[in-house]
C-alpha cells in the first residue's frame, strides 16, 4: 500500500497533472480554440475553482454542495469554444477573463492567471502553435559579481538552472518527490528515460525531510553536461526512473523550449 502511495505521489509531483498546451503568459493564444476540461489535482480533491456563471465573476458556476468550488462532474470532460479573452488589471494582480461557450450555447467565465500552471484545467484540442522563443520569458536572471545564474520552474518541484562563471556554463535539473520514508531503501540512482533509447543517469544520495505523518519530501539534483542538454532538446523524456519506480514526465515542450533559450544566454 505504501509503495502505491509513493507511486501516486511521485506521479503528481513530477507531472503536476498538467499538459503541453498551457498558454502561460499569453492567454490570447486561446481565442478561437476548442478546449476540453481535464482533471486537476484540485478538482480531484474539492472541485474546480475560478469558473463563474456571470461576466462579473462573482457567482460560482454549478457550485458543489460541500464547498464553494464548481462541482467536478459538471465540467470534467466537456468541450468548449474560447470566444473571448479579456484582461483584468487591478493594483494587486493581473489576470484574464476567458469566456467559453458549449455546443448548446451555455456561456461560462474562467478567471485565468498565467503566472501559474500547476492546476490549469484545460487541454487545447489539437494543441497550440507556440511562437518562437515562447518559453524565454519563464527564465529569471541573477548576477553575483562575475557569475550569472538563470533559473526556470518547469513544474511542481522541477527546476532548471544554468550557471555561467568566467565564461563557463553548467546546468542542473532539480526534482522534489513525495512519499513515505520506508521505501525499498534510499533512492540513490535517477535515470531519465528518453526517446530513441537514450538515457541520462545520475547517482547520488537523495536528501529527504519529514513533512507530516509518514510523508517525506525527497530532493535530488541532476548535473547536466552541454551534450546532455542537447540530448534533452532533441529527445523528449518518456519517464523518470527513481529507484525502482518509473514516473511519467509531461513537461517536455516547456523543458525543451527553456533549454533552447538558455543555450543562447551568456
């Protein structure tokens, strides 16, 4: 049972139940597209948030009897057309109102925050055509004297780092995964299983810290060479093998897009 719990927790932490068609800071790309409502970590626990039945976005669409979120069954798997994307700006936040319409004419409003994609509830039918350099604005830059560090959050618990010191670049890829402490011994080997039978292997002791009850947070970092960065750009990650567990990876477009941008940064 605990091994099953660990598998489920690891899958959630690595994939974040997200998909490749997240438009990030460019929600205008959604206009005119068909979208399908998918399961999120949030919807499986309490329902969907940020769906409204009025354009002022004050009335929750089909609220659940147990809370104020939208009942999962009322939206899951349903398809809509995005007819409008309007900016909503106030002194504290910048969001958008995405207006979606069903085949029978039902109109729903979704409050969209492009800064975070952890619980993005849509899959774009047919995917999105992303402009060149789309993922470059995910990258942050910090300078420490002659050293420059670039960072990007790929997904929940997944961070890409490029460090440039005296003209020499080094890359790391950090993960955090969650599960019970008493697994089959400490996880000391992590393997990225890529397309075309390519692999990237890293062996080192994982760090772990107690969260609550029997759940622990395991953290590790993979050092990447320039050749391995190129390998990741050319071949998608199919699974991440941590110890004896194979975990799906669903952030390839973002990972590859970010790495392409980082390669050009000095």
